[in-house]
């Protein structure tokens, strides 16, 4: 009887989970995965079985190596060494050796990826050159390999950082975890997880995010999730925490923060971590004599009797933590001990009903929980404005992690975040820079093993060593230490930043010389040509960059599109942006400008697509939503326009222009409730500056008419149900602030008469009349006089119609009684006409309407 798939692959699957959990396994696979788990990547890559797969010891007389001299890197260097071996393994028959070969390829790929991370991110020194994994006959072409690797690893025309070390390691990982080779590993459980990690690291060495890699990563994440959802394993929860946290960080890197937070919360659910951001009494300064409320993060890990490697670990060494050494500020906030604080708040500070420990001594956290807190901290940064309040919210998360140095890299990440938070405060700016310098210096030290450094690497967003040095240089430049920053940028060969430094030093000629010198060495570099084009604003340079790249360098078209847009050449701008976005569609601003250019030439289809893509990349872009709605209105797609404007007003709550567009569309499609809300917002935002112009009387009348005539709204509901809301709009919003508009008072009259509020209707008509009667132009402007006559006539007619009608009135004690609306209505009508006749006699005595007023008065007397 043949063994089942589970029997054959069970030990292999167990080994896979052990690798991810940094554990060892027993059995025949122990020796295979032990070096990988312990961080001995060189041992894996130089093992006999790895050399056999890679062809490291192949003799130069082998026929397959004849084409290596001057051959192409990917196809003839890696393709003729790594891939043939892997392809041969891909054809294995279903025999007992296949499972072992599969796990060997996975271990090889994971070791290659980890080695690349060690040399580029975490340190310490690896002690192995990637080129030594190739056959001896081709190892002398190291520089050529680097150039071919830069080309091979580029995606969607985005440049690889050209000084990234040992790119061949990453190419080996990509070879293991992509294309047919990945498919041949499909019997394994974690091949897609490692593939997504490989692709994310590949993305991290590129200049900008790419749609191609994002799609691949999300596809591999989906496959991994389907496996983990059905996993029954002792470490299943630990693995789910790692994966959800990893997913969230990847999405956060791609600026998809709303999706990211959902994964952080899922990871927290698996972890059992409880935390809350609250207040506690404490002191910040050395000379403070009283306690004030301070933000503190109270956090506690779930107790676990079966502790795993991700529970409570402590490192014997930790990254250098620089003291503040300030003459006023304490090293950290000193909180009042809860044992000393007898307030009810101190006794009852809980989450989910459990008491938290003293803020000064909360106890240790699991390492994964620390990584989770740092992820939540990053999410606050990415989803809030860049100001002091955001910084104050982030500090407690970092402080809580710094309380316990459990893992070298997690602690490093916390120190980096603290350094960033302290950069903009005068008293902490010096430590911020020195701490960042210390983090850069520690990469090469041997104080922590590779195993510890990489154990939680994928659960934090640690920058590469060149990104860390770039950040240090930017920090120095922000403090005015331009020369030191310039030296770092020159060493990193980050020419755009070098040029910025020269421009800050007011040495524009040197900036141009830098670019020209580099172009002399690399005349066909699209990036350098684009930089030169940016300096000189020369479209010819961007065109040249586009041509030398084989029309694949998207940045050239983005720059050219922006140039044409500023020059009002919108058709050319559209053409350039479409070419750029076809290559790499992950540029939200490019989609936005493309949409704006399309609007200028009335190309509504292109505009709709552009703004739709812009809001899909950043759903918080209010202007893009507003512009998308404008195009929908032009296309007579009112429902779609309403939906877009609803997003726009949510995001830009204080823009009266967007609210006005929302108002018009809402009333047009019959969203009466939203129209009422919009009109209220417009009045709130504008009335102090423009007075009665803040009210669109025509729209107000449409709203009131909808209620009076009981239209059906878009949801087929009676609009009359909104009568109370309309009354509040009229009384609490409009007429509470705007009292000088007769038209608004007329609208009130109509509503009150329908509602049966006769006294209110009469008062509103009287206010309308007074608005005109007190007009300073009454004696000189015929139109004002005519309006006054009209208002007086309407008021008299209203008094005649409702004066003798009864209305229920409420007394001060709450009792009710019926009274006439205006028992002296006849007297009032005569006084109204007499007053107007007397007021206008000198100016308008000979006017026909004046005679009409006299006739009306005589009629009333009769």
C-alpha cells in the first residue's frame, strides 16, 4: 500500500513551520534546517547539497558554461547555473526523494533571502560573497554581475539601488520562489509565504512601489492565508500573528493603511494582547513639583503556560541606547505609582475588566506583542496629520517597547522610532541624531547573532542600511549640517540628494557638474538624464531618457507630463501620463494630474478613469473625489456623482464649495435629507463672511416644496417626514443668523402655513416686510419701493385671511388655550398701509402704486 501524501510530506511540513517559528525539529530533516534556524546561512549556501543544486563546483569544461564569457547575466549566468538545476528537480518523478528535494530548494531560497537581508539590513558581516556560489570560471566578472542584477531585478521600470550589496543572493531567492520553480514547490505549505517575502524585499530595493510586485505579493498572501486558516498545529496562533502582522506592514509600506490596521487587529486577536492609551499622573522634568496627567500605554501580554520562542525572551546584549543628558527633562516620564495614587481612576483603570499594573513597572511583553505595538504606532503616524499631537500619541507605544529589550531588531526599531519622534524637539534633537548614528554603526558589530537579528525581521518595517544612512543625512541637513549630509549622500551615490545639498549651499553650478560628471561615466542612464532635466526644466532631457530606456522609464514621462501640464499643453500631458502609468500605475499624484488635464480638454472618459484610480490608491483624497463627481455631473451620472461627493465632504468637512456641489446633486436626485444637511453646513461655514448669500434660496424653496407637496425621495419615502428637520433648518440655522432676506422669510411663511403655525407665518411675513421697509434706498430706488408695496400688500392679505382664525397656544405653565391669530387684524392692516404711505409720500406721491395704496387703505376703512 502506497503511503499517503500526509505520511510522505508530514515531516517536511513540520520542518517548514519550525523554520518560520525559529525552532528545531527531530528526525532526518534536523540537520538540513538546523543551520537555517540558527542563522548560519553561509553553512546552508555552501553545503554539499546546495553546491550540487547551484552548480558551484562545476568544471569549466562543462558545455553549459561555454557561453558565460560576455553572456547575459540572468539567462546565461544565473539561468545556466541555478535554473537548470532547479528545472531538473522540477521534473522529479513522484518518488520518495521528491519531498526532500522540495524542502532543500525552500531552505536554499530562504537562506539566500536571509543572507541578502543580513548584508543589506541587519548585519553583522556575512563573510561570504554571493559570486562564490557560481562556478569558478565565471566568478571574476563580479562587477558585470552587479550590473546585470540591477537590470534583472528592476520591475515596472523602477530602478534598483545600484549600491545594494550582494544582489546575487536576492536573485537566487527569486529563482527559487518564482515562475515554474514556485509551482513545483506547491506541495509545500510555506512556499507562497517565502515567495511573498522575497518579492517584498525585491520591492524594497526599488525607487518606487510597483503594481506588478504588489499584485504578486497579494496573490501569494491569499494563498498563504488559505493554508493558515485551516492549520492545526501547536504553533498555529503564533504563525497567524506573524503572518497578519507581516501582511499589515506590507500594506502599510504600500500606503494601504486602512487595510493594514485590519491585519494588525487580527494579529492582536490571535495574540491576546490587551492595551489601552490612557492618562496617568506623572512628571516630565527634574524640577517639577507637582504631577500632571500624562499619556501612557498600558499593555499586557496574554499569559501562556506553553511559552514559545515568541513569548518572553530577553537578550543579553542590546543596541546602544543613548542617554538624554538634558538639564531639565527626565530620561522618561516618572508616573505616580498606583500604590500611592488612591484615586478611583487609579483603582479602576482597566481594559475588558482586568486591572493593569503600575505604569512605571508594567512587566514584560512577548516579542511579537512588542512588534504589534510598533505597528500600531506606525499606523498612527500614517493616518494622522504631521503635528505635535500625533507625536504625543506615538511616544507611549515606543516607550512601552523600550521598557523591555527582548530582541535586538525589535528594540532597534523602537529606538529608530524614538529618534524620529525626537527629531523636531529642541531638547531632544541632539540625541535623535546621535541615536540614529549609533543605529547605523551597530549594523556591522558582532554583539548580536544573525539568528536574533532576523528572528522577527519580517514583523517590523526596518529600513535598509543605505536607507538608514540616507535618513541620517537628511536629519543632519535639517539641522543645517549640510556638508556632513553631502558627504554621506556622495558616498551613497544618491545624486538627487547631492544636488539638493548643493542647492541649499547655493552652489547650483556644482549641482549641474555632479550630474554632468556622472553622465560622462553613464551617458545612457535614464535616471541621470531625468535629474538633469529636472534641474534645467529641459524637456529634451526627459525625451532622451525615455528613448534610451527603450520607452520603459516611466519617470521620464511623469516629468514630461508635469512640464506640459504647467505649460497648459494638456493633450501632450495626457499622452505622457498615460504612457507612464501604463508602465507603473501606483502613482496616485500622476493619476490626479492626468484627470485634471483630461478635464481641461473635456475628455471625460479619461478623467473618470484617472480620478477613479487616484481614489483607489488613496481613498482619503478629497479633491480627487470632488473632481470625479464633477465629471460624473458632466456625464449626467448624478447617482455616481452623489456617492463621490459624499466621500469628498467626509474628507474635507470644512470646504463649503464641496458642500455646495453636494447640495446641488443631492437636491437634483431627491436626497432631501442630505440636502438639508448640506445647506446647514454651508450656512455654518459661510454666513459670517457673506451673510444671506450663504443661503441658496432656490434650493431652500425646493426643499420646502418637497415637504409641502410630499414628494417621494430617491428611496421612495415621503419627504413630509422631514418637516421637523426643515423647521429646525429654518429656525435654528437660517433665520437665527440671517434676518435681512425677504425671500427667506417668504419661504418660512409658506412652510408655516402648511404646518398650520399661523402666528409664526404672520411673524415671518412681518419680518419680510420690515426688511424692505428699513431699506435705505426706499426713497430713491423705484424697485425697492415696488418691493415695499408688494410686501405690504401680501402682509395685509395674510392678516385678512388668518386674523380671525383660532390657533392653539401654550401658556407658560404648559396649559393650552385657543386664541385668535390677530384679533386686531383690521387695525394692523390700516396701520401698515398708513405707515408706508407716510414713509414714502415725499418721494413717491405721484407713483401709480402710491395711489393704489391709498385706494387699498380707503377700502379697509370702508
